[in-house]
């Protein structure tokens, strides 16, 4: 699955949850996906701007998380998933999986 496909899939999923009230940035294989939930709804963009939390991983790790082949905590402990910033916001990742 290409990163563009992941972006489109995530753009649909973020509409299904309440606004996250902050900015959450994913860096997947160098591609940026920014979820801005600071307004009345979550909005997806490819803007590389400051975020309250940045989650970095490979496309392979994202797919394993999506398919529940790896748990977020294990991915973090093994260095496959890196979180910088607001850890509580990173937990919202579970809602998007």
C-alpha cells in the first residue's frame, strides 16, 4: 500500500472521531500526514508544520499496527515507532487503527 493510499484511508478515519483538539503529525517513510484537530473537525494535510505530537514509523510498521500484527507499545520499545511530544495525544492513535 502506497503512502498516498494510507493518507486517503486516514483522512476518512479522522472524520469518524471527535476533534483531537491538537495537531498530530505522522511521518511515514518521510511523507508527512498532519491531522489538525484544533477546530470543529479533524482536517488532514501534507503540511510539515509544528505539531503537539509527532509519530515516526515506516510504512511496514504502520501496516502491522493497522492489521494488529504488532502492538503500539512493542513497536515503540523496539524503535519501530518513535513518539516526540504529547504522549497522551499519541494514545489517540489507537482510535485511528
